[in-house]
C-alpha cells in the first residue's frame, strides 16, 4: 500500500532567482513537501554552510529535525526514498534511467547558456545583480550599485566569459538554446510533461534552467514567448501541478521525440564530460574543448562533473539485464554509448561525494579556482 506519511516542513536556504533553488522549489511543490524559502545572507551564511554541508552552494535544505543537506540531485533521490508515494520516477527502469540522464544534462549542460543569457545582456544582468545585491548581500555595508557591479563581474568571470564563452561561440550557444526550445516545443505540443500526462524527474531537472533563468530573464523569456509558447505553458503547468492530484499515465518506453535530445547529449554533453575528465586527470584547471562544432576556450575544470559521469555509469550498471540491453541500443543509436565509457579510469577523489546529500566534497564549478 502506498505510503501516506505527510512530510514535515523543511527550510530551503537559497536565493529566489537561483537555478538550483528553483529546481528544489519545483520538486517540493510537485511532490507536496511543505517548505519555507529562506534567503541566504552573505557573508555570514558562508561559514554556516561550510560547517553544516562542507560547501558554500545553494540550495541547502534543513530538515525539521535540524539535519542539513546539499546537492539537488542527491537530495531529491533521498526524499524519493523517504516518501515513496506519488512516484516521480517511473517504475519502468529504462524510463527511470532516461529521467536521470535528462536531469543530469539539464543541471550541468544548460547551466552555462542560462548564465550566459543572465549575465551577458545588460537588461538581465542589471535586474539580476540588483536583485541579488539586495537579497543575498543586503547586510554588506556598501551601496547597492557597487555590490551589483561586483556581482556582475564575479558571475561573468566565474560562469560565462570565464568558463568558455567567447565572442566567437556566443551565436552557437544561443542557437543551441533555440534548438532545445524547438525540441521541447514539439514534445509539449503532444503531451503536458516530458514522459506523459504526469510530471517526472525529467521535468524537475528542466525546471532548473527554465524556472528561474530562461523563463525569468528578459532576453530568453522573450525568445520563449515568441518561439516556444508551449514551453512557457509547461513552466507554469509544472509549478501548478501536485502529484497527489495526478491521475495521468506515463507514455510507454522512451518516445521517439526524445531522440533529438539524446542526440545532443551524445554529440555535445558527454564528449564535454570526457574532455573535463581529461583536464581533471591532467591537473589542468582550464581547458579548451570543441563539441558539436562549437569551441569552448578556457572552460573551467569541474571535479563534480567527473562524479556526474560516474553516476551516469552507475545508473546504467544498476539496470536489470533486459533494460540494460534496451538502454545500450538506445544510447548507441544516439552516440551516447562510446563517450559514456571513453575515459578509464575516472579521476575521482577518494570517496568523492560519498556522503551526499549530507555533505559535499566539490562544487559544480569553483569560481575562485
Ligand atoms: N550540484 C549542486 C549545484 C548547486 C549550485 O551550483 N548552486 C549555485 C547557485 S544556483 C551556487 O551555489 N554556486 C556557488 C557560487 O556561485 O559560489 C546542486 O544540484 O544543488
């Protein structure tokens, strides 16, 4: 019989325009887990986060019993194991694997374009920097304009021009976003959520880039309005859906229209993860990588994303034999198979991220490294 225990209210420490805070908000709402958003305040919270979860990154979640957690992906997996009613992850192992792959891609690959659109265009950069200067740096004794300027510079150096975006590849990065919109638009014209009539972990994954970035920042929002109105509807639909009230069904298997997304994962994301693993293995904090015809110069290395690649492998290896065979054929068809296994061994730290979601070892991208 389904579990009906009502979760207690949790505290979501984050920022109200942050990518991963927005992902957790969508998760908690859809899943019916009551939460209170508490805006992180710098610099005091830095010490508290480092003490409680090992890292300064948002969001961090505090359970009703006071225990702290970090990392949206592992937190969601933990909550799903605690409250197994109203399933967010399909029972079909192939669909579950597809969800985990899409979530990882949404988290890690769409971060850079989302940061680009936020910080490249002055209209969005001024809105976001003033907002964060007030929300997150409110207690820092300096004028808002100065804090906003410092934030814009930090975010560009950390996540856009300092992470592989150059004048030569901006057009291609923006074209990849528009291609994603076309792919998602085609899906949402056919059904309300990525895997059917009910939201899955794949939708929650995409709420990261979309909810607080692409569908909030003025430049990408206008592109979505004009080119992908069904995607805009999906953003609001997900926010307004409660799994407890959903009676819709999943689609069967992995539908054909997800093929274009898988092609992009195989063509760009997984090869990027391999190049990142090469860089980490070689001790290079910056590296150049060309994927799908687009050159990223001076991308930052990420130890965390080496672990992401390991996680994708582990999800595949955890599939039952029959599902492994189908998954392998699917991954092969979309050029995902070879890059999934290309690097051996992976340059992981000893026991890296073993204590997630309660303690993290590495940040997704270290802006100060
Ligand atoms: N893997 C983490 C990533 C969290 C993350 O990188 N959050 C960003 C803000 S949305 C952050 O805190 N960055 C740290 C910084 O900018 O120093 C998750 O899934 O929660």
